[in-house]
């Protein structure tokens, strides 16, 4: 019986020890669970923080992407709608992109631009200059002042001004960007202004020469007229009829000289103002030239010159402006007479061949110095060897402009002391 009691007591003790051990184990499990729970909560918090950070990063990235898209859209809008011409080009000269203003100004389509090189749209006049600039930009990276001429699809010359810079990647050029402004109209305006200023200077010089020449040329015949009139007034009862007639002839000659001077000035004025019209009509050219020769021979104040007229073809009726042609021939024959003070023959040849009429007038006069020949057709310009011979310097200017109205050509060959040959070629008008 005691044995059973002892066994039961031991069993109870074992159960108690087991219960104590279980309690301890339970306590340890609870502690472990608490520790794990704390770690889990901590990790959960960390994950939540990471998730929040990722969410913030995503929002930030989305905002950056939106800003980039908006920026790209603004850049694209500025690029496409800019008034300036913008181009991006590879180092080899191929187009990467151009804006709408570039395409509209130079008239090329997107398809055509894909096959073009920058050097194909640069005007030939400045191609070498632009290639030098292009090479320098590949090294220096920028050129702030560029002026170049491009050529549009239709062949129109477009003058551009702007700047070019180069983009480098790892020290190598990958593209150039050029921004240009169309200054064609401005350049044309500058040319017109320079032309107007040149014409103004020419007009001022012309007026100055006119005043100098006119005052000199009018003074001499006026002095002759006044002197002859005074002599006639004071001594009309004492001088013979022959003397009176001589004085009257001098007055008449001086008056004719002044009239001719005024006529020449009026003609030059009309020519300069483009008011002298070209009005061709049919005329008998041989008869016309013969009448002019007869007029010049009769009106000559001396008998030192013989005008020899020779026609080498059977030209009869031609379609020319008789008024302009008269100015041409009378001025050339007058010069031949005037600048041959020692007299001699004046050869006047007329030829007609292949619808072209040629007038050739040759004298044996003083000739024209070589240094003066380039100014021969300037109004009021006179040769350096003509100071003792009266004249206005208008004759050859009138001749040249009348020949131009006929779409003709004039050639002057002269040698000092030998004489001058003037050849005028005029196409017959249809």
C-alpha cells in the first residue's frame, strides 16, 4: 500500500514538475511571441514607411514626367511656331530637323528635307564661306554672327542672319543648331538706299558740273551778243552794211549756240527723268542720213571739213525712232567737226546686214586721251585736251542714252593726234 502511495506521490510530483515546465515554456513562448510581434510590427512600420517613400517617389516621378512633357510641348510649340528659321544638322550636313518657318521660307517638304544636305540649300555665291564657318564650329562650338544666302526650291535667293552652335558628346561633335532670321527684304532695302544715295551724289555732282559748264558756255555767246549789239547801237551810222551784216551773223550764231545748249540740257533732263519716249516709225534711212549730212555741211561755220557719206548696202525703209536717231547722228557729226579744228575729211558710213544697222563716223581730229575715255558718256564731262574748244560735254551722253533706247551698242576708238572712230550698231525694230 505504501508503495502505491509513494508511486502516486511521485506521479503527482512529476505532474507538478511537468506543469511547472509547461508554465515556463508557455512563458517563454509568450515572450517569443511578444518579441516576434514587436519585430513584425517594426518591420510592418518599416515596410509602410518604404511603401510611403516609394509612393512619394512615384508621385514625384509622375510630376517630373508631366513637367517634362509640358516642357517638351512648350519647346516643340516654340520650335514649330517661331518666326525665326531653326535647323539641326549632323556634322556630315544632313538635316535632323527643321521648323515650320524654315520649310515655309525655303519651300521644301519634309520628304525633300530627308534627302537634302545643308550644302545643297546654300546659295553657290557663299558656299565656300559657309563651309569654312561649318568647319570652325566643329572645333570652336559656336559662331554668334553668321550671314549666309540660301536658295529656295523655286530658285529664290534668301539672305539669312543668325547664330550656330555645336553639341558635343564625349568631346565629339554630334549636331549643330542654327537659328536664323530672314533679312532678304532688309538687304534689298539697303541696296536700294545705297543706289538712291549714289544717284543723289551723282545728281549733286551733275548739278555742280551743269552750273560750271552752263555759266561758262553761256558767258561767251552772251558777251558776243552784247558786244555786237552795243557796236550796232553806237556806230550804226558809221559802219558799213557788210560790218552790220557780220555783227548780225555773230549775234545769230551766238543765239543758235545758246539755243543748242538749252536744247541739249532739256534732252538730258528728259533722258534722266525717263520722259523721252522711244517711238519708232518707218523711214527712208539713206534719204534721212543724206539730209542730216547736208544740214551739217550747210550749218558749219567754216569750210575746213568735208563730210563724205558712203552707204555700203541697199537699205531703204527701216523701223527706227527718227527723233532719237537725229540726236545720235547730229551729235556725232558735230563732235567730229568740232574736235577737228584743222579740218580734214569726216567719213560717214552706213551699212545694213542681218537686221542690224551700223553707223560709223571717223574724223582726223585731236583724239581722246585714254584716261578720259572711261568718262566719255558722263554728262558735262569733257576731255582734258578740249579746254580751248567750246562744248558742254553733253553730246556723247545724249548719244549713249539714245542708242540704249534703241537697244543698240556704241564703240569708240580713239588715239590722240590721229582721230576718233565711233561705231553705232542698232538692231532694226520689228
